[in-house]
């Protein structure tokens, strides 16, 4: 395996947890609900805040071909 290399320099998500992004989304939701209740408007849907497919742990990170050390398996 000494000569094995990755074909593309992608790595998995670099975040340890989804907790910060979830906390941000819930904070925005609570803030919007509080303001809607003050103005006596309809409460916004909870799905409008935060995107489960765009969290910190989702996706991949492009490293580039510059560092050959990143391409080793």
C-alpha cells in the first residue's frame, strides 16, 4: 500500500459535531417565534430554520493537489 494514492483530494467533513449549527438554528427559531407572538402574527414553521442537509458535518472538503501528503491513503 506504499504507492496507493487518492484520485481526488477530497476528505470527509471536518466538524466534530452538528451541535453548533443546531444551536444556531434553534436560537433563530426561538427569536422569530418570540417576535411573531409580540406582533400577533402567525408563528413561522420550524422547518424554515436551519437546513439538515447543510450542517457543519455534511459534505466534503476540497484539499487541492498542492500537498502530496494529503493524497496518501
